[in-house]
C-alpha cells in the first residue's frame, strides 16, 4: 500500500494510513501528508495500513455505496475506483468549497472539505 500512498502524494493528494475499519492511525486532516519520506516511515510503522486520501482543497469524492455491479453512468464520467466495501468513489475537481453530506440519496455520500 505504500506504493499507492506515494502515487497519490506525487499527484498532490494528502494521505493517511488507516486501519481496515477506516480509523486513521494519525490525526485526521492535520497530519495528512504528501511528503514521501514521511509516508515511507508511516507505512513502515503500519505496513498493513490502507490508504485514505483527504478531500477538500479542490477535490470532492462522491461515495456510492449502493452496491451496483458497475459504476453509475451519470457519475462515471470522471476518475472512478471501486471501494473495498461494494461501492465506487467518483473523484471530481472543483473551484467551489464543498462540504460533506451523508445520505443525500440512499447509499450516496459526498466528501469535500475536511472529508
């Protein structure tokens, strides 16, 4: 997973090591980093950690946990990845400040600033 974390960091995205239940090993938001040496150190400390990317600052993720077999075509016109829990993350860039919202539609959450 350290390679994935480093790839996100190279793209300018701040990352955190997280447990399988998504709880961060580090302080959420303030300790997220793009620093390759720090990322390498964190994943040496927690080698089985998953990678979480901090949203906000121009990045919004639509978290679709409806259990669809394929991405929703209305959302899939952007970078889309499958999640570990039966869903998809649809990544969008924005110049607007977007917050977080849970359950805006059944099974759909929005992750923006501080998400």
